C-alpha cells in the first residue's frame, strides 16, 4: 500500500466524491422523475421513495464497491470517517494520516454535493435536501442514533473482516462484500434514518443545503458503532494469540488434555532420540579403544626386540 499522504488522500477524495455524486444523485434523479406524479407533496414523495428503495440501495452499494476495488490497494478504501476512526482506535492508522483522511473525505463529500446543487433545480433539491439523510415517521432521535450505530457496526465489521484481517477475503472479492453490506443496510434502514452510516455522507449534502435538523444523529451513531466494531474485531480475531495454560481444577479439558499429550509425546520422542545417540556414541568408543590398543602393541614389539 502506498504510504504517500497525497496519493492516499486523493484516492479517499475520489471515493467519497463518488459516494455523494452517485448515492445522493440517485435520490435526486428519482425525485426529478417522480416530481410530476407527486406534485411536490412530501407524503406522495415518501410513498414513491419507498418503491425506489432498491435503486437507491444499489446505487450506494455499487459506488462504494467499485471504488473500494479500484483504490483499496492505495488508501484502504475507507471513504468514511467512521471507518477511519476504527483504524485509528485499533492503531492501524497514524493520527496524522487519519486527519488527512477525515479532511479529504469531508472535502470530497462537499464537492459532490456542490456539483449536484448545480445540476438540479430548486424544486428537486428541496424534495430531499440534496439527498440528506432524515429520520422517518415515528423514529425518535435516540432510535435514529441506535439504528445508525448498528448499521455502521455491520459495515465496519465487514471492512475489518475483508480488508484488515490477513486471513480475510479482500484479495478474492475486493469491495464486493463492503458494497453488499451498504446495500443491505440501506434496504433495512433507508426509510428509517436514511442509512447514511457515514458522517461524510451526511455532511456534504447538509452543508450545501443548509439542512441541519437532528444532524448529530448521523455523526454520533456511525462514529460510536464503527469504533465498537473495530475494537471488537481487533480484540477477538486480530490480537496476538496468548499462551494456553491448563488448570486441572476438576480435571483437564479435552483441549488441555490434547496439548498435554502432545507435549508428553514430544518429550518422550526427544528422550528416545538422545538415548539412541548416546548408545551409538558408546558403541563407537568401545570399538575404537581395542583397535587403538592393538595398534600400540604392534608398535611396541619392534622396540623391545
């Protein structure tokens, strides 16, 4: 992986820009297509939005899946401050580089939102606030925080399992699993919270549209959920293995018994080998001593005659 902050930062910028441009752009494109049918009604827009949920979920999932496959070998394919925080708290990313990642991720999200603002009319932009996430009907702010936290937990868990874990399948499936995770998260949480799972995904459209209603939900939830997922996976599967100690309180467990028997077999095998070597050396010495004695006698006889 390239360690140049400029190259890695630009890869993160492009990936986050793609997420906003394609993900939020898909929402606004659907709003534009449905605008004649809804006549600007928020309720009708919500009904039609539910029918187009699959399209929005696939747009976000494909955007991240493709970009993670494209530049994952350069920057790791975070495109998400919550993912970057997970790598930071597990000491897999330097703090200085994490600051670079966060800066370019927010910048890329803002650039994508600004371009979308230029493309669409005021009426289309007003329907979804440039694709900003929003709480669904009957969802409180704390429910939204928990939903976003759980959805982000799934995302960061899969990122660590496929990209951070040396035994993961990143080389085989690249960003496919990460993209699918985003898709399934949106299919569940899209109508409830918008399923941002990403502070940058919320920040860009919110900043450009100046829509900050309950904005903290999409920062606290993903950051907490991502940090918990990263620490849990690191502690359970990526930390160095510790030595196993058998404590025969009520008898050794099967695993300890197998370990004990293996140690005993190794010790007995080593003992037998040492005995064989000692026996061979003793035989060699015993065979060498008579020959030396006979030779010395042969040498002494001529001197005595």
